[in-house]
C-alpha cells in the first residue's frame, strides 16, 4: 500500500476519532481511558500549538486515514525546553504492520528538524512491546521506567520513557 502523510485538518477529526477510540476501548495500547468526541478532536486540531506537528497517514487508493502522529512542545512555561517535543503515534488497529508508522515517523522527523526540534520524548506502556519495538527501530532509546505512571480501571500501568535525538 502507498500512503500520503500530510498535516491534519479539522475535517479529519472524525477519522482520527475513528482510529483513536477503538485503541482506547481495547485498553492495552494506550493509557487514555476516555473516548474522544469528534467535536473535541476538531477543537484540538484547530487549537493545536503553532510549533506542534500533527500528521495523518492517508491511503492513496481510497483516501482513508489509517494513522496519525502528533507532537507538541514539551513545555511552554520556559524556553529551556524549546528543542524538545512529546510524540504520540496511533495506527488503525486493522492496518497495523503495514509501514504506516514508518511513513509517519519519516515525515514527522523532517518537520521536527525544520521547526527547530532536536529531541523527541515519549512514554510507551510497558506492556505494549509492539509499540516499543516500533519506536526502537526508529532510533529511540530507553532512558527509564516510570513505575505506576498511570492508573486505569483500578490497575497501575508502568510506562517506558524513551527519547530520540534528531
């Protein structure tokens, strides 16, 4: 399959929620525990930080959005972290292992460099080995484990802290 990676638009909100909510409902890939509405996602896209990066992967054949990646500045209360972004990657559960994440990473890394980012930082659920492997293949390295980082349905979840220097 061939994918086009482009900036997210407000009209993409329904497709993004259609990818994200089943991932949340599965309860094993993310620490998010509350579904998103189309209206909330549209507002998020409209109000996304200027230095942020929000890409969708669109299948060229049928124009269906099959994944997305967003990166926001690590902190806005000081300029000391202007070079650091926090990343999230989501692929349609039915489309995993098709190279979608790789396409997203390639474009996001290029855009991040253009926007002055030098480092990307994120957390991965410790029990999500597929996601961890995907990030490690993209050059991220493990820098630690945040124990009991999240608590959903009364259960604690550890997260692996990873980073990539651009």
